[in-house]
């Protein structure tokens, strides 16, 4: 197993709860968010150009759309926006639940959006994982989730990885025709190493997972063996994704919420150059 601590600061920021890095291949930029700051960030690593858009409610995730614009997993449901104007969001699925907010989301190989929710108080079983298809069909996949987090698919699309953070597990499902079945444990995070948060799957089928309160990103081989750890300077590591023109740079989001004496990098967007080889991510088809 290799241990590395080589990283750069892509965007120096003080995000309360930085999350959800996603590479937008069409516009060659990184999308990421500050959940509790209700901010949508974009970053072009070639030019260094950045934008920040503040929304009127907490945002759990953002993904590109094939039709243009972005799809957002928001506190009160799933919506789309057109970046070329400041018009209000347009709801695709509106389901406000008092005390509940959106969290991580991912786009499946078929272009459907798999979106998670959780209670603000993290009450057990208060969250969900749902699927929204291109035609607007909304289906609840899991209805007994505490903190719905990382979701991703194997290179052939036949496996789906999923994290409900308090379980300290990365689970794996069989995936076919929009269905996830046969849930089982892929890997477990030992006590004292933090909690699994966001994840991404690389071109070799390895699963990379961010460790909340663990100051690290780990890579697990397709058979569930830990083979690499990237140590980072701040404890609240939230999510990771490959980006850049050749998808070789690993972008990592961080948080500073609840830290009494946060590290200067807490809340920044970090990058580990040349960390591996990512998979092209599909855009939401709706």
C-alpha cells in the first residue's frame, strides 16, 4: 500500500461545507458546491477563471445536463438552471420535507440522476436515495438512509457503489436496467479512520473515497483491498473526482464546519496532480 501527501491548492476558499466536485467535460471546468453556504462554484484549471453563484436554499449536488445548463439537488427537490441568466430554478421534482435537505448525487451510465437526502439533525433513517430519469420519473430506491453520500458505478456499469456514512461502509449493488439489487459490503472503514463520504470510480475500477474526520482519500481495488492513501492537511475531507483534460488530476473538496481552529486549507478545493485515470462522467439526460 502506498501513502502520499502531495497536493496543490486549486482554489483557496473558506467553504463551510465544500462538496461534490464534478468535471464538466463540455466546458472543461470543475463544478463544486458549498452546501451550507448555498453557493455553486465553477473553476477552469487552464485559465484560473472562477465563478460563484449564491442560491436561495442549500444545495447538495450539481451536475451538467446534456440539454445545457445544470441540474441541482436542492433542499426542496431536484431542479435545473440556465447559467446564461439569473432566472429562478425550474423544478423537475419538488418535494420539500421539513428538517430534511439534499446531499450528494451522481449520474448513472444511462443518464439518470441518483440523488440523496438526509435530516439536518442526522436522525437515523431520515434520508433517502432516489432516481430521476430523463422523462421525469422519480423513484425512491432506498428509504431508510441516515446520511446519503457517495454513489458511483464500475466502468462496465454492472456494479453500483454507495455510502451511508454512519455505517462506516462502502456498499456495492448489482446494477442493471436502472435497478440496484443485492446490496453487500465492499469495504469497511475502521474505527478512528473517519467516516466514508463522497466517492469516485476510476478507469481501472478502483474506488476512491473521501474520509470525513479522517484527513485522507483512500483508493480500494475492485476486490475491496485498500492499496493507496492520500494524506491531506485538514480533517474534513468530503468528496473527490477526477478532472482536467486527460482526467488524471484528483480534485478534493473540504469543509470547516464545526472546527474550532481550522487549518488554513479547510474549505478549499485541493488537487492531487496525476493521481490516476478517471472515467468520463455522463451528463444528466433530463
